[in-house]
């Protein structure tokens, strides 16, 4: 029967792969386990084996293109397949591929579709005006130059004049909608203003380096992939906040005008935005729950909140609230305390920033936490300690999960001072190419001098290049060193041979040649030797 | 009220007027024994006899010439030219005699005739049998021009036309003959020169007549689903033209789309647009749009004919250009 070959998942975190090339042609036989195509993932190139015995019937995944995992790439035929069945399988595969591509990257981040825009006017006044608008403007004594047109081709129409008049009179075109005090909006309005009036709000904001937690999350999600567990940052925030609250009981308190109740349990609420307003169900007894239980609980509460299926007990008895506006790109804000609680944590978006770490420039991920507290109960210094403790845990999460930091070279930002030997080679060759345009005689002259020198003669190329290495070191030319070490090794020289050549240079050049040998030459051998 | 076709409504108007006034008679090619090329005059020969239902020879000149003479002499002829496309054959009788006599004889002569003609495309009748030539008629002082779109209007307007003391051109659309509608029984007249608001709306005025009224109404329904409320006006009579109803509507909506099946160049829509621009300019919040046929003979091939005739989509497109 006909088989549809899918983009395989070649690693725990793989979301999509790029087809480098097909190793078989259409119509060619392929055995089970034989390499069928080469796929590039984020990290490596992998030869993908055929999952079937048969013939490669039709290829539908194009080389050079990326595809999400599990989308069809080809149809394989078995002996005895009839044409109709193959064509049917091909149609199915093609439509599945199209559907997957149309639907975004199958679970990968979907970009929000841009809404159509009506461009803003830049300069005031319009060249065109409808007669009706002109008459109205004349009757009202309004200069048309003051009005921007919204009609076809920017024409000023009656509505524009009416809007202008309303604007000048300080009116806004509005619609009055009563707020029913019994409605969700009414309840929210009442609670918010009460909280503002009763509690002495102060907000502290502090930036957190989330790079490690991001790594932990990726590691745990990879470990949890089999169980289909996927942790969100909120899950971690709830867990660590629970821990911090257990160490700062006053922050985990509820208060009235006269009493402070130090809560025995730690029930962390998570604000859920609904169309008609906000609701804050809470996760009870956070410290005794595993991260997985917290994650499941939050997902369950949010889903049921959206369907208005929450039990009142799930909203009551909260002791602390987390509200996350990160998904909306908000960085910091001043959340209003969910009374009678005494503090609330606002979570901002995670942003990548370059920052100096141990004298090197790194790419790291930062997030702002905004802690609003009721200053009647909690002093600023206590709140700052609480926030500091929470951040300390968020920035050093590994021990809490018995994990090790994953090596991540992407963190390092390469700068001019840290050029690799390849960068040096590259800058010379691109410079030479550019010079061919700017001063062709010079560039071509140089090349025609070099070509006959560095060719096979009585001396071999390798020998000549090794001589050049020694002279390059002696001349203290970083570019010449990189180029000739590269050429020498390309011509078959070993690292030791290069070092011997360097020794000759040191014999003549002394300390300066030695300095170039231990830095530049060694770096080149290391880079080009592999 | 009974449900009747446009064709039956015309037949009913003819019969009622012939019974009411014995001076009324009809003549034309095949109107008698055959009942009319499109069956509109079916049964009238049996009811009124060959003296009042005359089968004419194939000569538009004879039909019109005799009708003008009879009208001036005191009868009320209702001649039929089978297709408006053939009116050129008897144009002198129409434009130099019928249309001028009342004026040239200082009001002493009257020409009470109603010229019925079939117009319109959409039935695969090709370039010589499908035209809409109303603009041509509207250009001649002394002629009134009536173009009903519904069965009730067809009856009420024809009765008024027959009672009018001077020439009235009555254009019935071939593709509307089978369209049904409620038609009042018995005495029912509609004054010439009175438009009808077929659908109320506040956002845009669509002026359409004859076949195009139905397409405009359909377009208005679609537009309403998108939140655009179109007011659809049927002038019903092009001469005299009910400016007041149109201007009032434009004052309300600020926007005008004119729809007719005739070619756009030199069409009556141009006259309406000019009238509005001259007299109602300050009410306009957008330029006037015309939806009409391209300047070309009507194609015979059915797909080309369909592309040629203005339709709902073109009306919607014109309206949407405002928003």
C-alpha cells in the first residue's frame, strides 16, 4: 500500500526541520532503513532513513524549505500499488501539507494576523472636500484646512466636519452604557475602588534575569514531553512565590481595617482575563504541590473560568495574587491589590537584552516584576526583601529541580575584540573583493604576484606556505598569519609543522614572534585544524 | 389584492380602459388573433372585436401615422410597436407629428395616444431586439415617458397614460412580463411623474427603474447585511421626473447611485446626475456614481450578454466605493 512519509521529530525540542536534499530520486527504489533525505534541525544535519521498503513515488517537500514536524514530505509506493491508490495518497498528502502550512507552524508560535489599517493622516487639511461638507463647514464658520478627510482619497466628508465640531466643542462621540452594579463589571468596579481607597498602595519594580529559568523550563518541558506536560512561566512563578511567601508570612496575610490575619495556608491566585472582566481563582496550598500539579491546576482553573464554571470556593480564601500582562508586551505596571489580601505581584513580558556578565557581553532574558503592597501592613524594606528572595530563587532555579545548567553558547555576543581566525580570514577576503571594484589595478596586481609564487614548483605548496607562516609571524601581520596557516594546513601541514615554522620565526623575531605564536598562530591551528 | 404577472396587469389595464371609454382602441402587429408577440393582448380581440383590436400590417409608419391621425380626430389609440428597437421606422410620426401638434396648434389640438413598446435585454434577442432607448424618447419635448418595474405600477401607470390627453411612451421590459406582484383590482391609477420609494434607507440613495429596480433591491438586501442601508427609489416616470422625492432622499443620505440598463453614454442617468449636480449639489457628500451598460451593441452570446447587463455586484461595488 502507499505510505505517506512525514517530517520526523529528530529531537525533543524539534518543532520544524529544513530539507537539505533528497538522497533518492522519484521512481528510485528505497529499502527500509536506507537514507532517504537529509534534514537540518536547529542544531544538526541528520540523514533520515526510509521507514518503508518500496519506491519513492513522489516528493512534495522541497529542498531548502522548512516544514513543521509530522507534515507529509513524500509518498512511497509498495509493489502492487495501483495508480489510483497512489494518486489518492498523493492528494491526501498534498492537502495535509497545505493545511499544515496554512495553519501556521503546527503549535509553533503563531504570529497574530495584522488587522487592516486605515493610515493616519500626517499633514493637516485635505485637497478634496464634498459639497455637503463644504456647505456645513461654511455654515459653521470652520476653515476646511483644519479638517482631515476620511473619505475616498482623503476627501473631507460631512462626518469629518461633524467630528471636528464635536471635538472643538469638547464633546466626544460616545455612547452611554450603564454599569449594572450586580454585573461582573459592577462588582469589579466596586472592589477596585474600595481597594484603592482602603489600602495604602506602593509598587516596587525590579528586573529579573530569567535566562536560567528559561533553560530550566526548556529542560523540564523536554523531560515532561512524554507526559505531555508543558510548564508555563506562570507555573514557576506560582511555585516560587509560594516558597517566598512561606518565608515572609506577613506578605501572605489578609487584613481588615482593624485586624491582620496571618494566613495559615498559602493560596496563590492567578488573574484570568475574560471578555466581560477579570476573575482570580486561586491555587490552594501551593508549597505542598508539585510543579506539575500546579501547572495542571492553573490550566484547569483558567479553562473553567472561561466557561464560567468556577466554584465560589475556588475564588475565595486567596492570600496573594499574581497577575501577568507579559503576553501583552507590558513591562511594568502598578497592580491593584486584590483585597483583603495585602500584596499582589504584577508580571511583565520577557525581553532579550545584551548585558555585561563577568566582563563579557551576553544575550540574556529579562522580566520586570511589579509588587504592589499595602503599606499599612507591609513596609517597603520587608517587601523589597520578599521581592529580592523571590528573584534570587528565579535567577538560581537549578538546585530546586536538581538540574544542571545547559551549556548555551548563544548567550555570548561576539564583538570586534573577540574575532575568530575565520573572522580574520573573512575580513581580508571581503576587503580584497571590495578593492577589486575600488582599485582594480592594485587588487589584481597583488593576486598576479601571489599566484605564481604559491604554486607547486621545486618546493611544494605546503613548504612555501610554512615559510610564509614564519615570515608572517616575523612581520607581525595578523591577516597574513591567518591566511597562510589556513593555506598550509589546507595543503596538508599538521599543527606541529606549523608550530615548527613558527619556531623559525621566533628564532629571528624573539619575544614579539613568540607572542604572536602563542596567541594568533595557536588560535589558527585550533580553528583550522578541526 | 390578487397576485398577477406584469403582463396580466397590462392586459387588465387595457381591458378596463377599453370598457370605461369606447374611444380607446389598440392596434399593432399581431395584437389581435395572435394575442401579441409576447401575449400581452391575449383575449382582447374576443372581448372587443376587430374594430377595436386591429391587426396592422408590418409597417410601423402606418401604425403610428394612423394612430396620430385618429388621436387628433378624437379617439384614444393605444398603438404597439413590437420592439422599441423598431421605433426608428416611424420616428417622424412620433417626434415631428405626435409630439409637436399640441404645441404648434396653440393647444387647440390634442394627441391622446399611448405608444406601448417592449424594451430590454436578457432574453437572448441580440443587438436589434434588446435595446433600452428611453433616453432617446426623453429628449423629445412633447412626449411623456413611463417605465414601470412592478405589476401594480404597470397597471396604474398604463391607465393614467391612456387617460392623458397627449402622447405617452410606455416602455414595458420583456424580461419583466412574467414577474408577479400584488395588483389592485378595478380602478387603480398612479399619477404620471410620481416616484416611489421602494425601500427606505439612510446611507445611500440608489435610483433605478424598470428591470434595474429589482437588481438594486437585491443589492440593497446584501448591503444591509454589511450594515449599509440603501434607499431605493423608482422614478417610474422619466418625463415628467419627480425631482422632489429624489432630492429629499439625497438630503438624507448625501450619496447617489443611478442604475439603468441602457448604455451609460448619453443615457438618462447622465441627465439625472446633471440635474442633481445643478440643483442639489450641497447635499452631496460624495461624487455621483452611474451603473449602466457599456457603450456597445448588446451581444447575442449569453455569457457576453450577462456581462453586459448591469447586475447586483456592480451596484454593490459602486455603493461600496463611498465607504
